[in-house]
């Protein structure tokens, strides 16, 4: 059992009220892969430039992350710069230097083509569809997107969504995609576009999941120190899909536990810049936080 992930591998420059990190490892596929690799092997497809060195690669080695699909091109690696105010739910993008990412044409290595689980990170929906054209009947396709594609490539995104089982999206994006202000109505409208499950991420206010069986809510873990929220969404997706892929039987209970597992992983991600906390994380720490989530949300004797 493994997961194929396609997305950005980046250098991020991030400023928060608590400090600044320059050109540190980031990108949707990076956060996703490290989080998911705690549960199942991950096959990463992305692109980096010549400036992506051994130091950055070290984040992936020694884990169950296969890099045969990580292409290296002449030029510089994708660079994203963002700034957060004290409201860590709101961030401003200072710059997006696509660099080699603008030429990215995902090529899925032969050995990944029978992947049963696929995560389409936040990239052009046309490329997301090209990825699906290269894989043979996956059991589960999950997908992320952002306002940039909802505004610029709405029809293409809708075409991709017809082949997606689970869409992970934040609340403002869900409103924009559906044209519905209310998130319950927004989720219903998005489910009619294709995905049987919609997971709406609300930052420090947690997650809402809408499935065939109804809805489920999980809070974000109440941390005393939130240092840098960058990558929390992708880390959530990695924990969520990693857990689902490792589960023997699908079902609503498994989906619910996957949401809590994703939330547990994301709560570690925000404790430090870049992937710093995730790279120090151990499986017993994850299991302990999962247990604390259970205590946090139980209101009757366990
Ligand atoms: P998240 O905080 O989970 O939404 O994801 C943050 C990550 O997304 C950062 O590490 C960025 O490098 C990456 N990112 C930002 N903008 C884009 C974009 N336009 N395409 C792909 N990845 C991006």
C-alpha cells in the first residue's frame, strides 16, 4: 500500500510575528510526504532546480519516501514568500517565483502507475487531470486546490473534480468554488460536482468533513505556541490520507479517525518553521496527541 503525491517542492521565506525563516524547505508535496510517510510509503512526483541540494534532500531520505519521480531541471527551485500577522489564520503572499515549476509536466514513473491512493497537491487542475490520465484505476483520489485556480481555471477544475473522491479545501475557497456563503450548503454543492467527501479546513477553528453518512467536526489542538502555520493544510492532508491508506477497511469511522490523525499531524507542523518539527517527530508522539484529541472532545465518561 502506498500513496502517489504530486505537488510543489519549494523554498519558502516566511515571516510571522515570532520570527523569520529564509529559503527553508517547503512546498505542498514536501509537507504531505513527510506526514504521510509515518503511515505508508510515499512516491513523490515534483520538480526542483539545481539549487536544491543534499541538505534539502536529507529531509526525505531515511523515510519511506521514494524520490524516483522528483525531477531536477536547470534553473531555480520554486520559491514562495508569505507573511502572517498576529491573526495566524490570515496570510499575505509577498511573492511566488515559479522558476522551474512553470515548466512542470508531471511524468509518473512506470512503477507508480498502479498506485491505489493518489494525492493531487495544489497545482494547475489541467496537470492534475494529466496525472490521473497516467494512473490505472486508483482506489482513492484526494485533491487540494486554491483560489488562484478557482478564479483562473474554474471549468478545468470542475473537470478534474469529476474524478476526485475527496476534496480538501479551506472555508473561503469552498465558498468561492460553490458560490454558497454557508459552508454546509457549499459542501453539498461541491459534493454534487464529483467528490463524495469534502473536508473543509478552517485553520485554528478545526475541520468539518461532509460525507455520504453526514458530517463530522474536529477542533484544532489548542496549543500554547503556534509558531508558523505554513504547510498545516498539506500536513493535515498527509496525516489524513496516510491513515486512510493504512486502514484495512474503508468506512465512516475510519474517515473520522483520519480527520483526527490529520489534525494531530498538523498541530505539530505549526510548532516550528518549515518541516523542522515534523522531521523530529516520532510515532509515539503522534499516538499520544491522538489520545489527547480523544480526551479533548469527549464529554461523557470514556
Ligand atoms: P499550506 O500552508 O498548507 O496552504 O501550504 C503552504 C505551502 O504551499 C508552502 O510551503 C508553499 O511553498 C506552497 N505554495 C504556495 N503557493 C503555491 C502555489 N501557487 N503552487 C504550489 N504550491 C504553493
